[in-house]
């Protein structure tokens, strides 16, 4: 079989064109490609290229998001035909902005990077009270909790969440990542967080690495 | 106050478009005149890392008192002709209006003391937080969140504020999505329809409070909108051309405060201020290089070119070698203003303006659209629009054209990635239907989510 259709699929995905991505996935299936091959050689490898380009600052966030959207559109076509579930998330992350803080674009970006890295992310939104975090951890049982704060007056809310987790006996099997404009490495360490980086794009890699060291 | 539509430019001549001078200057009883020739420092400070609750509020009050004393003392020593202090209340001080009101009283008391004892002229801008967000938001214009914002405005207006401002957030969630995807249609909808309707309602009420309390309804800012784009662009996450075009579109939104009766000076972080000044003639507050304590930008000098107040954005209270940070920021701003005012006194203010402009405008698209000549070109297109939506689209289109022109004649440097996005934005603009109802219906159908409920804006 010629690879022309997979090349076209690659181009469509890298341009973030969801409609064409779906079209080429359908054509590839008609031409007799195995769904697993279309997935790995067409969609996943293209997405990895996109992710590399983003890391090297060769493309912008919208390029990454549109490509992700196109990949998901392609997977939507393939999913019923796949023999086994190829994508199992590498971990579950619960994420939210601290109570009293209404800023969430930073948290939303980190969510994108985490999803891109293969995490399942449950987003609690912004202005999340401590007890909501506790209840959600009991319900969803994530391996990682992400806390975001953008104000000097809300950053200590992160400490309250961590203290509440300790009190409830939920801290032990959880990695905690914190971030936001006023957060520093020493603050993060001081309140007992496990992961911090002032560059949100690096958080996903750090979370991946750290998770490998634990057996939650 | 009756709604005003600005159909003509207040400033037509480039030589009249300069820092310190605004056609509609504001005179105050203490002798300060904003837009009357002198640029004053506007110092903005906030709490150090601490929680604000009923157990800590007295400590917060103490911090504000000490910060205000430090700022006034330094300003007095540096012999400023006048000073504006801005307090952006922290969220808890709007969720609990009595705390915001008490803070206003404390800060104003110190300012009055320095005015009475030392002759330090000063004005207080109070900026409540727009808390109309979150899952329990009932409606943008009624219910608990709305009442909290209005109660804070009213209480602060009655207890010492001279100027009222807000960084309003109507349409922000949609706009965030628009920015993340560089989705022009969504951005236009969020600004030209959703935010525009919210601004009308919000500022109608703020102006009413200001009139009843005999103080100044100053103005808004696109902080929650174009500043998000600007900062993401500075960090290389989105193209600078998008942030530039977004900024110009935001001018239409921010100007709605003036249409409802705000008379300036608008908020410092509204980098769209030059457009507001050119069209409405009201004075503006701006921030740039001396606001690097709060965030980065690529327009630190050009931001001062037509400013009437010069601000540091916000600094948290910390000790450095030179003293406490609010005092240090005061000193930096005072020297910036002193230099600009000296250029004015010597008849060289246009030279100073042009140096501020030329040092930044070539290097970044956002800086470029702040160039006074570019502002006038785009502003005269904006005022041709009959509705806010039309004006928003015109703003975007004119910004695209000016940026392209700047690149082609060598006045602006853009790389290939940026140029690709410029073309993409241009073609996205073309695809937006002229029919407003059709556009709204399409947008509502595709964008009604948990985060954006059009019913909360009475759209639908």
C-alpha cells in the first residue's frame, strides 16, 4: 500500500484541520489500512511532531490545540474499529483554582498540556472551596491534584487544601502540583507541594517523571 | 446621564496627541488637573502574600495604612505636583464590601493628612473586583454578585474614593476561549456583543453612583481580555499580531464606559487607552516599563507616549534595599513623570513622545498599534461603525491593514509565523456574517456551555 494517504492525514492533522483529518481517516480505512496503523502512524506520530514543535517554540498554543482537536476527531472515527483500547491515561489529575480566585486561563493552559501528555484531567473550575477539593478527591481518586492561584491573597488557600488533605488522610497517595503568578519554588516547598514550575508548559513533564517514582 | 455615541475624533492632529494633554481635562478641587499638561504618577499597591478573612482583616488594614504612609511620604519628599493612589480591592474586599469600604476610609485618611499637613495633593481611585463569575452566579445584572459589586462601589464612593474604576469581566470566559484558539469570530462575539452589553449595563450603574456621590466615574480596562492576549503573546504562546488586533477590538468595548458617562482617567492597565483618548478626548492612565513589577510587555516606552497618568500597575508590599516596594515604585514613577513634564516645560514634549514611540514600535505588533499615528488612522475607521459589533469588526480589519502596511513599509518587524497568522485572522474576519442576528444565533448555538450561558446576559 502506498503511504500517500497517511501523509495527507499527517498534513491535515498538523494544520489542525479536523474535517480533513476525519476524511483521510475514512479513506485510509477504505483503502484497507488497519485502524491501529492509522492511529499510530497517522495520528499519534503527527501529534508527537506537533508537540515537539511546540516545545521548541516553533508553533503557538492554538496550533497545538487545533491539532489536538483534529486528532480527537480522527480517533472518533477509529474508536469503534480498534481491536483494543490503545489509549489508557497515564494518570488522573484533578485540577482547580483556589477559593476566592477567579483567574483561570493559566490553569486552563496547564490542563491542555497535561491532557496532551496523556493524563486524564478533571477540571473543577475556579473559586473552588477546600471541601469541594476534598469531596472530589474522594470521588475521583486522582493520583495528582493541581492547585492554581493568581493572587497574593489566595495563594495561602493552597496550604489550607493540603492541610485539609492531611487531616482527612488523603495526602499520602497524592502528588500535589501548584502554580500561578505569585507562586515561587520556596513557597511551593514550604506548603508541602510536590511539583512546581513557573513555566506551565513544563509541569506535565515534571508530573510524568514524578509519577513514575510512585506506585499509587 | 444620557448615552453618548462618539462619531468624531476628539483629537485629529498628531501634534495634539501627546502625553499630559487631553481635550477633556478634569479639574479637581485640590488644584490637580488631569490632562491639563502635567503627567502625574498613579501608584498602585497591594497586600503581600496573606489571606484576607475576619481573623486577618485588621492586619490587612494596617498594611494599607503603612503602605499609604510610605507612598505619601516618598511623594512629598520628591515634591510631586500631585499624586493618584489606586487601590484595586482584593476579591475578599468585594465579597465583603464593608472591608473594601473600611480600606478606602483608611487610605483616604492618610492622604488627607498629608494634604492638610504637608500640602501633598492627591486623589484616590478605588477599583472593586468584578466578582460576577463562578458557578453560583445567578445573572450578570442582578442577584448576589451584582449587589456585592454595586454595594462596594457605593460604599467606597461615599467614604473617600475620588475616582471609580473596574476591570470588568463580562464575556471574559468566551474571550479566553477565543484567545486560546486565536478564534476571531468568537473573540468578536465576546467583545462586540456580550462584553458590550455588559459594559452598557454596568457603567450605567457606576456612573449613577458617581453622580449621586459627586465623584468621578473614571473608566474601565480590557485587563481581563487584551491583557490576557498580550501576556500570552509576550510568553510566545500566541502570536503578537493576535494580541495587537485583540487590543484594538477591546478599545470599542472599553469606550462603552465613556459612552455611558465615564470621563476618565481610564484604568492604567487598559493599553487600549490611546484609542479612548483619541476618540473621546478623555484623559487616560497608562502603565509600561515601570509596571514590570507586575507583568512583562513589549511596549514599555510607547505606553507613555500619550499618557496623562503614569502607573506601576500593582506591586505587592515587600522590603527591598531601597525600602518598601510601594515607595520604590512611587520614586520610579515620579522620576518618569518629572522627565516627561520637563520635556513639556522646555517645549520638547513631541520629541520625547516620538522617542518613546520609536524605541518600541518597530519591534512588536502590539507596540505598533499603540503608535499615535496608527491609533489615529484606526480610530477614524472605528467611529464609522454604527453598532458595537460593527465597530469591533472595523477595529480588527483596520488593525490588520495597519499592521500589514507597517510590515510592508519596514516600520514593523514580523516573522513568517506572525505573517501567517495575520493572513489567517484576515480571512477569519471575512467569514463573519454582516447580519448581526444571524451572527449572534450562530455563536449562541456553538458556544453555549457551562462557562457561557447567554441567558445570564439576556441574550437568547
